[in-house]
């Protein structure tokens, strides 16, 4: 990403993977020197996220199983946060558990009240390999935890319990996009 350009402005919008796609349910691998350069991938992630009107997007959601995500998200005080993290580690969460509406670009049209910590601290790298720390509260903390879960093969319905979980999984399985790959293939096809 060149300095001074808007993230995603030179990227390509890529097809999104949807719930049921095996890639979304598997842990992503660490980014290594062999995977670099990643600036094109980060640009594509931003372009895809903006096109889908999201606030965060993990690489696995566009079919790239690397520990990388981008975000462009406000917190509860309406401060704006935009960036990317490679090989992030969740250092700590706190501030109590808050239940709030949560959706996902890989479960389009579905939203369920999901418990998340109100504060999250992650550490990772930027595109140049420099260590960075990102700290969030409120909605931004929710976004960071949500994207981090994707890197371990998790999606927000995994955080639901009881009737909420059953309803979310039933709605996902009945959705026309369930398990569709990037070209609309059902699981196990092509």
C-alpha cells in the first residue's frame, strides 16, 4: 500500500467465502517471509471489505489461509480505527462481557446478540514487519476479537449458546449462500 493512498483504492474485490466453507472453519497459518510481499493482498482485503460494507475482514474469508486481517471500524466514542495486522496475538481482554449485535460478511444477512469482552489488546506486525499493538474498546474491541477468531477457524455463532446458537446455525444452513465457495460451488464441488 503506497503512502497517501486510500486503502483498497488499488485493490481488487474478491469473492467472499460463506459459512460452511471448510476454509473458514480451519486455523490459518502464520505469515512467513516466503509469503511476502503482501501489500496486494492487504489492498484486496480493504477493497473487498468496503465493497461488502464491512468493518473488518480476515484473509481466510477471501480464500487465503494466512493470519492476517484488516479493519476500518469506529469505537463507542466514534473514534475511527483503520489498519491491518499480520500474525496477531490476543494479549488480553477485559472490561467485562458485553452482549451486542454481531454480523459477519461470511454469514450475510444474519445478526445475533453475541457476548464479547469490552476491551481487547492485540499485538502483531505491519506490512514492513514492524511490531504493532492495537487496543480497542466497545464496538472496536468486538471487531478485533471477531477478526481474530477467524484466524483460528472460528465464527461468531461459535460464541453463542443454547437457543441462540441453534437458531443461528439453522438460519445459516437454510441460507441460499450456505457453504458456497468463491465461484458459488457447494462444499465438495470443484
